[in-house]
C-alpha cells in the first residue's frame, strides 16, 4: 500500500528528528532546525506533533521492549534487543541525555 503525502511527510519528520535527538540530545533538538533540515515549512512539524515530547515518543515508538521474555527465552530476547537497537539508530543510547521528567513520563 502506498503512503499518502501526509504519511511521507510525517515519516520524514520522524526520521530527521531521530538523527537530531541522537546528535543534540532532547534539549538540543528544536522544531525550527528540524524544519530546515527536512526542507519543510516551519509549521510542518507543529501540524503533525503538538510538542517535542509527542515527537520524541513517535521517534522511540517501537523501541520499547517487553522484558517478560528475557528470563524465559534469553536468546530470543537478545536477538530482539539487538534488532531494536540497530533499527533505532542509537536513539536508546541517547536516552540518558534526556530530561528525567520526560523519561519518567514515558514509563
């Protein structure tokens, strides 16, 4: 199924935002620079995400892991963890640079 223009724009914003969160941390990423990096209008990110937290959550969506299987199926869990880390371009490793209030709101 082909993506709509709106879906493609949203995916572009998320993709570039992931890079910016990784490079700059949570506080260093801003919508103005995001719009510049994507080539979109400054309003484009605001139309799709009401705030930076919502965008951050979209960036790490799918990165959450269910640790229930770790004890029961350690090999499967390890493979899932490695795949998740690879697919998310290191975003998980940058979580320590985020505002603690943001991290706790995601739990």
